[in-house]
C-alpha cells in the first residue's frame, strides 16, 4: 500500500526546522519526531468485507534535548508560534538544579 507523505507535516516543515535551529542555540543536542497517522478499520465477516476510516488518529510532536549530561523530552500537539513553543519547551525542561545532582549531593553529606 502506497501512502502519500502527510500534507500537514509538509506545511509544518519550515516552522519545525526553525524551532530546532532556535533550540540548538540553547541546547547541545536537539531532535524532533513528528507524527501524523490516520488509521483504517477493516471488518471481515462471512458475507462482507469493509474498509473505513478509523476514529483512531495520531498527530503530534516530541522534542528531545540534551544539556549538561541530561536528556529531556517535551511533547505537544499544536504549533502556535515558534516563540510560544520554544518558551514552553525551555520552561518545561530547563531546570537549574537537576534532580540527580540534588540527590547525589544531599545523599553523600
């Protein structure tokens, strides 16, 4: 079965590329996974076979960043502006004192 590439992801390509470039200014490593999947429901019985669009669809993004020995991930399903998504990602993953450092230091005193 041949499927065409997602027109939704094609439309979002430039903004996603700019988002990754902006994140690379802050983080050592950045990757982005984009997904746009639509399912089909196949029903087979003794008398008939039917193929219909499924209600199960998946559309979203996962960004993985690396800084100071720590990988963090942030997922989202809507892109408003680069600035808005960038700010949400940075606020969610940028922590001043990583948990493992706090535990390590406090646990060995």
